[in-house]
């Protein structure tokens, strides 16, 4: 999957990263929670997480291991 262009903001003191992608803000928290904004309802948020974000995170983890 092609990584979308966007902006990234890492807050070192809070150890969290916020990405701007697919017209959404996505925040990855150190507690392994994920926040997604600009999504009309919870079902579309789950769809975004399962179909798009999950693949990106898994691909990044595979790249890190190699």
C-alpha cells in the first residue's frame, strides 16, 4: 500500500504521534489506543481503522523488522 502524503506531529513529552491522512487526524497513543477525527460515525471509523490504518501499521512494523 502506498503511504499517503500528509503531515506528522510527534509529541515527545507525551510519546504520541498525530498523522494527517485521508482528510483525517489519526493519533497513536502509547497506551495502544488510536484516535480518529473527522469521521461521520463510529462504523466508518472502524472501517477506516480496519481497512486502511491497520495495513499501514502492519507494513511499517514489517519494514522495521527487516
